[in-house]
C-alpha cells in the first residue's frame, strides 16, 4: 500500500513537470511566432522586445499579441500594446499581492 502511495505521488510530480514543460514550450513557440511576424512585417526590432515578450505569462495574452502582430499598423503600435499589457499585469499583481 505504501509503495502505491509513493508511486502515485511520484507520478503526480512527474506529470506536473511535464505539464509545466509543455506550457513553457507553447509560450516560447508563441513568442517566436510573434517575433517572426514582426520581423517579416517591419524588419528589425529592438532586442528588448524579446525580453519584454518573455514576461507575458498567459496563453490568451500571447494569442492576442500574435493576432495584433499581424494587423498592427506599426511596430510602435505593437510595442505600445505590449507595454500597456505588461504595466496592467504589474498593477494587477500589486493590487492583489
């Protein structure tokens, strides 16, 4: 019985690790897609853009940014949206934390 409990606990930890790894891979893929779209549309972009994108945490935000990257009127408009989203997230954390 104790062996079964340990096995379940270890398996739960492994599964959680795999889930986190898959989510991180999806986020990195979305970030790469955004950078590719922006480079294709606008040419070069600030190096800090990749760093700012890595701060975006939710899949929905990355999806929204991916769509906006393909329709943004300018790189500056994209950067404004990205930074306003990061500021909003930072303010929300401060209010709830």
